[in-house]
C-alpha cells in the first residue's frame, strides 16, 4: 500500500455516472472514500435521459446546478406503433403535467453530466479522485485491495463496483451472472433538425426494435436506433447524408430535415444480471450489476438508484461506527435493490420480445396494454408515477433528503 494512504471506508471503482454518484454521495456525507476513475478517455457521445427521481438526487448532491443548462426537459412521451402488423396499438401520449410534474426528466449529453460530476468530486475533502485504471481487485477478510496501474494500492472496507459489464469487482467477489442476448444492436446518433421537438420524446415501435428520438437543447435530439446487427453496422459506416435520409424516413419526418453529427456509437443488445448485487465486501452498481436494453430510460436510472442506496447504507454504518463492508450491509443492499432491478429487467425484456415476436397472442397482449394505458386515465397516471419514481425503490437522495 502506498505510504501515507490510510485504510478507507469505501473505494469506488469506475468513473461513469453511477460510480461518480456513489463517490459524491459517500464523500459528501463525510465517509472517507477513494474514486478510481480510470485514465481520461475520449468524450462519450451518448446521452442520458434522467428521470425526475435521478434529477432530484443530483440536485441534492449539488451536481444538477452545474449542468442543467445543457439539458432538455422531457415533457411529453409518445409511443407510436410502427410495426405495420395486423394487431397494432393506438398511439399513447404520456404528459408530465397530468401527474403534476413540469417534466418526466431531462436528457443530457454524457460529456456534460460527467464533467459536472468530476468537477464537484474534486472539491470534496473526503474524496480522493485517482485518474488511474484499476488493474486488480483482491477481496480479503477485512478489506478490499484495489491495485492501480502505477503499482500502488488502495485499501478499503468496501469496494463499490461501478466498473461496467466486465467488472473486476464482481469477479473478485465471485458473483456470477445470468445472461441472454437479442438479435439486435443499438445505433446511437446525435442529430440536428429543422423542426422543433417541443420537448416531446417519441418512441416508434418497429418490428426490429424501438426507434427513439429524445430532445436535446435547441433543435437537436439524440436517437437510439435498435435494429438487426447487420443493418446497424452498415448504417454506422455509411455517409452522413445516407443515414440522415434513413432517419427522416423512419421518423416519418416529424422533425423535418435531419443533419447527423459525427461520432456514431453502436452496441449489441443483451441482458446481463448479477445473481446478487452485494457479497464479500463488494457492492455492485450500474452495469456491473445489471445491463438491460435502452428502452424506457430505465438503465442508468436504475444505476443511480443503486448508487443512492449504497450511499445511504454506508453513510449510516459509518456514523454508527459499523463496518461498511460487513456481510450484513452488502446483503441488505442486495435485498433492497432486488425487486426494482428484477421488475425493470423483466418489463423491458417483455416489451422488447413483444416487438420481435410474430406470435399473435403476444402482439395482442402488447396492443391491449397500450390501449388500456391510452384510454384509462387512472391506470395511465399510475404507470407514469411508477415509471418516474418507483414507490418501492426511492432512496433518500431521490426524495431530496441529504445523507
């Protein structure tokens, strides 16, 4: 261990939004913490649709004030059945003011969100930000050792694994995963358009998967284009004018003339879920614990609820003089997050499979569900409230309460 570096309560491995949220929440509450953020990497061209619970948490931590100007509100969400099938659902509109909200959330480019988080993280006295990669994670009886690329080590009672799909923290804790994949890939694009979006997010349901346009400030939007892997790979490589024509056609020109910005992204669609989110002095957050398709803005919002829950439990343990990496705490964390992660994963999986399936009863069930949401006000409002702020999974930060 590096001379002069004390034993910490927590080390967060991973510098994405979930890891940064966990580190800021812990250190901001006075818990001695290190963030192994990794080496600086190229700017992330993706965007994140933050639901209001996540926005409330970021406000409470002092992050949102630093990046709100770069975010666009999501006031209306439309689901349009564009499958062309025999059994088609009506268009469904969810309007935030129907449940007393100004917006369901905000869409922001990851580069602005991460920059705001890092700037705040570097100002917190109880947080050591380490711009190195973790090369090894070793779980011991009393502590976790994280070896850095420089050869130095960080020792802590608890490791918060925010290190993504190939999590070294998860592997060190011996936590297994279950995995299944889809015959789909997601293409991510940022675009400019000639018509205003009016703060409306539109999700076209197509036979190959969702085609989702989400507002950004000005006359810009982000697109998540789910299709078969061959088409995604082709469109990632074609000239900008060609993919712009495809986007205009698939979007029925609702945003007018489209101009595609550089740096398209692509990733395969799959579900991967850790069998537990906490064990052996490790707590998993974000994609280290669960990966789901980019449908309904659920993925990162799940990860931020993970981070807020870890922050809440570890802060309480620190103040009471308890071991923050004890089995009791990691088991409690896993139990608290289980229902939220499981229910969201299953809901997203079912919706995605219903788009891919030619099985008429499944298509009919999907159409019936959307029809009921459109025509039964109390059901629609209940679904909106649960989507924005799950009743059973609201950590204190998501309620606007400081740790």
